[in-house]
C-alpha cells in the first residue's frame, strides 16, 4: 500500500495534465518567492522609517553576502533536487533517498564553513563591499545576525525547500518559506522599535531575520518527519552514499548554480562600489531599486523552480510532449508577467520608492533608477529560464557557461564601460544592455544543446 505522499508524487508528475501540474508546482513556489522578497524588503522598509539613509545603505550592503548563503543552498538544493526528480522519472527511488541525505549534510557543512569564515573576516569583507565610517557598524550588526548566527538554518531551510519540491510537494516547500517570511515581518518592528533602544534598529532587523529562518528550518524538518519512512526524502545516514555518478551529478548542476548566484551577487557588489563613488545617497537609492525590481524577477524564479522538477521528471522518463508543453507554458507565463510588471513600474515608480524612504533627493534618484532597470525584466527572466532548463536536463556545464558569460563577459564589464562613458546613469542602463546580449546567446545555445527526445516515453538521445 502506497503512502499518501507517494500517491501525490504520481498525481503531480504523471496523472495531472500539464497546466494543472504546473499550477500545483508553480503557485506555491511563486508565493514563497514573493514572501522571501517581502521579508527581505521588510528590513529595508522598517529601517527606512528611521529616515537614516546610512542604515538603509548598510542593510543594502549585506544583500550580496546574504545572497551568497542562498547560492550555497543552491549547490546542494538545486543540484540534489534536480537529480532526485530525474531519478523518480527513471523509477530509482532508492538512489533518490541516498541523494537526499547526501545533499542535506553537504548543505550543513558548507553553511557552517561560510558562517565561521564570515565571522572571522568580517571587517575586510564589509570594507570590500563598500562599508565606510557611516555604515560599517550597522552593516556589522546585521551581518553578525543574518550571516554568522543564522547562516546554517538559512541555507538548510532553502535546501530542504528545494528537495521537498523536487519530490512533488511544492505546497509544503512553499509553506515553510511563507511561515519564515511572515514571522520576519511581524518580528522586525518588535525587535527594532520595542525591545531594543534607539540606534539599534539594524541589529533588531538582523535578529528578527535570523530567528524567523531558524523557525522555517524547524518546520521543514518536521515536514520530512511527517512524510515517513516511505518518502524518498530522508536525512538518515544509514542510507549510505549515492553512486559516484550521482554525486558528480549533484555537483555538476549545483556548482554552476552556486557560481551563477555568486556572480549575480558580485554584480550587485560592483554596482554598490561604483555607486558609492558618487555619494551614499546614490547607494541608498540603488539599494532600494535592487530590492523593488525583484518582485517580477522573484515571480519568474518561482515559475522556474516549479517548472524544474516537472521538466526533470519528464526528461528522465523520456516524455517528450509533456516536457516541451511544460517548457512552453512556463516560459509564456513568465513573459506575460514581465510585460505587466514593466507597465506598473513605469507608472508607479515614485510611489514604490516612497514606501522605503522619504528623503527627497534619494527618492528622486530611486524613481529614475527603477524606471530604467525594470526594462530588463523580460530579458532577466529569459536568462534565468534557460539556465533552469539546463539544470533540469542535468547539463550543468552549459548552465555554468551561460552564467559565467552573462556576468563575466556581459554584465560586469558593461557596468564599468557605461559608467566610464555615461557616469551614474550608465550603471543603471547596464542591465538592459548586457541582458539583451545574454538572451541572444541563450537562445543560440538552447537551440544547439537542448536534449533530443525520441518521442513520448521512448527515451532521449544523449548529446
């Protein structure tokens, strides 16, 4: 007799039509991505209520480091999750269990190393990010809570979310993220304005974020326990190590995912460093924009996260039609949302920026920056979408190529080139310019290296 969670996997991956399966997987992923963004923005919002642009700038400086913890989570979570979905499509649940346990303990190890390293090298890291005499102490307080104390639960909760989604349980995967996000929104004002004295608002925001991530991690552990012994997800070491081929597959997809996320963060670091060369208000303005612009981007990432297990499963099962229908529907949905977002941002840029700060000069710059940066939204979605597809196919080296080319060949060099030619606004326009080139490259690479399936259920031709 099959357990309820195994039945659910069969329904989502095999019995549901494409539109329903995609809806079941994507909607919870999108909601969780929006909640993640909202609780990240909640820190900026509440800190902005102090009308202290240096506090706002300090929290913005930590965003790249915080995102590195998510890139570490991607190494184990996306690499392991994509493989688990393919193994389920190949009807190899025993190997999937071994991959699950391996991915979890890999996540704990790399998170612990990163947290300790950040704590030891705090000052040079923050100075590298652009922290100055007005922002350093605030940035140190925030990083100590979110990165050092909260590093392991942050990474582990994201890994568990990816693994749970890979087995077809997108609702549970999204629920933990939502719980952590809502708690952070509630705890932020409590620690910032009630429990801690004036001047420690950034520290309060950091404590609230770390605590909410810990609770989200506990939730995911409880979800896995409730799934029972028949689930393919486990943290039992008794399962043993996966096959060498499986371990290599985890890293071949996980490492490119981590590298791409790291380069994404490096792009943010370069933007911060170039902006701070003008003045701290420009840094505060771009910090607000880099968070506000992520609404449609996070929706797109949620679509990709929900799509990945479905594409990976059908790729493993050799179901050509269902795989291609899933890709078309997911891609079209993401582009429609991106176009709607451009329209709304162009109209309401000033109102959105005003939510976070009322300083007139900072507000004016943030509004102008946002109207420019949002034009890249559909291009950014297509760039991420292609990378997620190759992760689903297990072609990590191609996703690595696309990620490194996007950031090291196009985006980051474009920042320096346009800054030199056009100054501060050249920095803002760089995203549109670079991602236009990225999408052209991604389209060509996809046409050349996408997997060739023989037909529905008949396997695939390996490249």
